[in-house]
C-alpha cells in the first residue's frame, strides 16, 4: 500500500502564521482553480473526499494539511500533503486574488520544510501566464517540481506527449522539473506520480 493512502486531514489555515511550525517534509499541490487539484489528491491518497473541491472554482481559500502518520513513531508525522488555494479564477475580486497570491508566494518562499511542489496544469489549456508566474516563484528557490498535466484522458496519446514536451519547454525556468500526463478518472500517470511524491516525503536510500 502506498504511504500516501494513510494521509488524513490535519489542519486548515487562512494565513501563513496559522500553520503549525515546519517540522517534517511537506509536498504542496498548486494549480489554477478547476485544474483538478482536489481530484488528484483524492486519487493519489485513494480516498474519495479527503480534499474538497468547491462547486464554485476559486471559493476555497484555505491551506489544508493532510498528515501521513509515521509507521514507526506513534503520534509523529512522516510528512504532509499541502493543498494550496487555487488561483486565477476571474470572477474573484482583485483584492482576493492578490491575497491568495501573497499566501501562495509566501508559502513557496519561506516554508523551510517544503520538499517538493506538484504543479497541476489542465493539459488542454497548457501553461498559462499565471502558471509561469508560479514557476518563477518555484524557480527562485530551486524547488523540485512535478508538473501533472491533468485531464489527459481528453487528448489522444500523441497529443498528450506533445503537450508534455511543450510544458517542459514553457517551465524550463524550474531547473528540477518532471512532467507527465495525468488523469484522476482514468488513473493515467497515477503510479508514477505517487512514487515521485512518496520519494520526496520518505526518500529511498540508494546503495
């Protein structure tokens, strides 16, 4: 069983100062509203409703932490999956968008326990200007990043490969970048993505 399947809700925070002190590895999920972030978290953790998606994109403004219990030390956490607020929803007023950007940027810039970023991009839309801005924040810290091109089942296989190649080119500013097509409903890329995230949380020792 994947260690991600043990994840459980731990805490929500509206502001960075409300987060618990950084301790063990955190892997954050970031992406545009409606890019499929909640669906990706749920299928990776094999839980139907661990992460909630609002019927109105852009409504969820909280940072949600899902802890993975340490199998050895009782009461300790092996790591956390961090669901960051979605960004880029046009119907939200500018003040709210700026507030979210400040939270996103602050978390990516300052969170010392951040081990990796999962960047979710709708494969049909490609990399947007907002995605590039986020990539710039990520690149400044040199954070390892996994770009999941979601809803890959909507495109034929050849188009998926071309979309992945284009995303790698568009996100070249992130030096340590992996990218793959992903679909929560068709489980495309699920095993590869899960292994990638697991290794950030609990790195495998290579002889």
